[in-house]
């Protein structure tokens, strides 16, 4: 089954194996629930292991998570930099929400049906998420993923219709 990232381990907390997580999901309370099965994927070594969330709590702008069988700071330090992945389930997103992986690779098209480029990255900024669009022979375009600019998203057709304003391109 396909998996999606819900966070990245960025540090340790205390001596008992808790980790600090940078959250990459819009629904952290639902995703970081007790007994949630997760995959811990180390991007550098391309190794993964499965674990169970024992506890999770919000701490400022991060989450502090405890995993099964991670009981010491030494065990937790080995996880720093790892992505936390869960199985992707299409039916769990509310209308108007999309998995980042589904948006990457979509064609960005203006309202006159002209090709702008291909979405290759989703960036998180304090104000909102932003699509980074790769264009053929021009610099990348950043388009805020908000209703003012995003007119429609069709995952099946792999296209996003964007309202282009003066100075955007």
C-alpha cells in the first residue's frame, strides 16, 4: 500500500526515548494517535522499520511522540532525520484537501488553458502552503495554494487550474 509522510523526527526530548516531530500533516491529532502503526524511514540510509505510537502530545509548534521499543535517548537519537509514514487512505481527507504526493506532478494550467508548468514541490510557509511550479525555460513559479489562485484541482486528470495575476509569471 502507498504511504504518506505525516512528520519528520528532528530531535530528542528527555532521556526516555521521546522524539520531537516536525508535523507535515493538516490533521496531526488524528494521525498521531495512540496505537497508530507507522513506518520510520531514514532517507539517508534508505532503511525503514515499523513501530507503534505509544503517546503523542503537542508541544508549542511541534509534537512529542513516544514509539514502542524506543526507550532510551540513544535509541531515539538514531531516529533523528527519519520520516514518519502511514498508509494512505483516500477516504480520510475532507473535501478540498489533497495529499501532497497527489499534487506533485500535476500540470499547472491557467484559466485560458495555457500550460504554466509542472508542480514539483509543495512548500510550507507560515501564511499558507505554496506550489512550486517548474517551467520549461523560465524560472520556477510560486503559487499560494489558496482559493484566490487555485480555481480547480483534478487529481484524475493530473491538472490544476490557476488564476494568474499580473506579475505572477
